C-alpha cells in the first residue's frame, strides 16, 4: 500500500472512530470535570484521587465499579459509558441511597462518607450530591 493510500485509510478510520464515540453530543467526551475533548475518568483514576486502590467488581455493559476503603469510610465508585446509563442506574437506586455524581460516574456510600469525600472528589471533579426524594421518588441534587 502506498503512503497516500495509507494516510487516506487512517483518516477514514479516525473519522469512523470519532463518529462512533460515546460522548456528550458535541463530538467530544466530557470527563468528570466537564472538559470537552478529554476521555472520561476510569474507576481507578477516580479512586486514586482519594487515595484508594479499588477492588474491581463485575458490572454490566458500559458499567464498571470498584469498592474502596479509606480512613473516610467505605464507598463504591462506578463509571458509565453514557450519561443515560448513569441516570437510569441512579434512578433505580433504593430510596435514601445518596450519590456523589459527576457526568459519567457516581460514588455511593453513607451521607457522612460522601460529605467527607465530596470535599476531595467534588472539589476536584465537580460532582454533586444526589438523593432520592421520598415524596416524588425522583433523584434530586442536595444542597
């Protein structure tokens, strides 16, 4: 294959890969901090930000989870391939289960642990605390 043909094939493959990428609809990924063009953070990267090496757990398609134990407490970090997947997963959570959530990730634990982690995770990653509203049954942001 000649050099021009190789370049054309690479350009075609790059275009196809970009068209098939999971992202925010703008053509770029949204990382946990919301930076377009950056790859989403992994369970391992999120866990490392709070000093944990996660015990990875089996997950469904497009979902990865890891269990962590730190001096702040125990928690589970979960990443998702799509925002719709994250929203569906959060919507199916039992009432009273709080989540610290970013664009394509959540951290679940007790409110006390999430408040402690939020100082670290939320400050660095831009996450928000979400809880199920017992009256409406909908997930809402906690102020």
